[in-house]
């Protein structure tokens, strides 16, 4: 089960569509060209194209599985407790930070999007405004105070 926003689900569907149309077509052209180069058993270009074809097909299958099992993150959610889809403003010894709790497919720490499966994301879940939580990090334990949930 993978938690994903409506936007994230659309991105996944678009990626599958691009792989099925554009990428498959590119590989088919490469394979046809490579076949004209002679003996396939010793044809590095053909072997590379076949390997890429295999990788693309695996990627398509994996993305389709994620899409099939995706659980949409509700647009509206409670602001009483942190849940998947919540944006949380916290303070710690590192200062104030804002995080949005997302599924692992959409996690991007640089954008402040942390996975519900990450140590930080897991710790924030189900807590409410005013709660203090401790998170074990490589640098030691950090205490976060939840200032706002939206």
C-alpha cells in the first residue's frame, strides 16, 4: 500500500504512459537498427538495447503495481492530529522547520516533503499541536515541538 496525493498519482500515470509510448518506441528503433549491424550474439548495441528494454518493462510493472495499490491522500484532513497529507511546522534546536507528510513515492526532503515511513515522519504521525516528540538521528536525539498542523 502506497500513500500518494492526487498530483503524485497523476505523475506516476504520466510516467507509465511515457515509458509505454516514447521509451518503448525508442528502444524498438534501437533494436531494429542494431539488428542491421550483423550477428546478434556479438552485437553490443543490440545487447544494450535488450537490457534497457528489460529495465523499462520492469519499471513499468513496478509503477503499475504502485498505482494499483495506491491510497489517495485526502485533500482535506484533520488539523487536530498529524496525518499523511498534513503540513507540520515544528521547532527544535535547529530552528523552525515545516514538513509535509507524504507517501514514500513523493518524498523529497529538499522540498520539505518527508515520507510517512521515515523516522521523522513516523514520529510526527498522530501527535497534536503542542506535543513534543523525540527523534533519533545520526547526530543524536532531537526534540521537536509541534507548533502548527495544517
